[in-house]
């Protein structure tokens, strides 16, 4: 797949890893209806890539995504706002349920809708200078793209309420301590470290990687016993995959698997 320029979104594809860059640097990559529509187009195109193994999402310039575009929201009616929130939720749910792992490379401000985008990814790697927050209450609003639900499930109710009700902006180190991000790296090394991690994931047996993501995500919506049953069924089904046979054979033969 050749690099694709969607004007407000850029996609580079190399060796099974797709890097999506939100490209509205003049407004710190703020989310609007066009961004949601184009991101859906990009995901549609990527879903057709049979060798796709990992997606990385980042932002151009100083911001990951600094929030939703207030200039679009300011004059919305109740129904228009509901539809706008639903559009964002639908797009982020696609990321959350996408077959391959999705990594957020947080290079700057991840505020409001930007943090909600990062939450919809499978995990988050942050530059030291990155900032995180849910400042919606300062506008008389609440998070609208499932942020209240994903944030509380990820870092606990107390920490989620703290971030949302105070609207405080926190550092990458504080986000790491909360469990909001999984790793903090030097700014200049962010994409290098993220790509190194993406390649490490891509080098594993992709059916198993994708199945692990699927079962973890589905299991979060079930009680423990039902989730364990789901896991056992998926574990068994993987034994029908050639990659599973190859992985175990390579282990016994003390060599790298040939996926």
C-alpha cells in the first residue's frame, strides 16, 4: 500500500504497520466531522490490507489531538450535538474493535476528544512533554465519545472523576502513574520507540495477537466466568491455525518461527 494523503489525515504503510497521522496542525489537530469521516475512510482502506499487523495513531506538530473543534460545536442544537457525539463514538469504537492492535503515540496535547481517541486505542506511549486532560466541564460539557466510560474502566472511578471534574491537565509522568499510559519516552525518540514496539508485536503470530486483543476486549463486557469460557474456546480454536503449529514446532526446534 502506497502512502495515502487524505488531506487532513496521512497514512504511511510499511511491512504490515500503518501509521495514521492526524494533520490539522493549525488547530492542534482538533477533531471535527471531517476528521471522523476521513478516519473512517482510512480504516476502511486499511481493513482491506491482508498483511496489516499493527496501526499507530499520532498527530502532526505540537499536538496529538487538542480536543474537539469548538468552532463547529458552538452553534449545535441538542440533536446535532447528539449526532456529532454518536459519530465520534462510532469511529472510536471501530478503532477499539479493529482486528489488529492500535497504538496511540501521544506526541503533545491529548485533551478532551484527543484523550478519548487515545483511550480507544489498545495502549498509549507518550512523549515526556505530552499533556493529558478532560477539560469539557470548563465548557459546560462532559466527554462525548465514551470518555466517561473508558477512562473510569481504565484508571478507576476515583481517578476518572478527578480528571473530569477538576479539568486538570496532567503530565505524561502523572498519566503513567495512573496507568493511563504504558510508557513515557524522550520526545525525540517517541516514534522510534513506538515503531520498535509495533515491529515487536508484528513479529509475533498475528492470529494469536489479534485473538488476544479480541478476547480481552470482549471479556471486559462479560462476567469473569463467561470471559474465561470465551478464552478457553479461543485457545482451542487457535490449534487449527497453521501459525500455531509453526510457533510450537519452531520452539521445539529452537529456531525462529516462519510465520
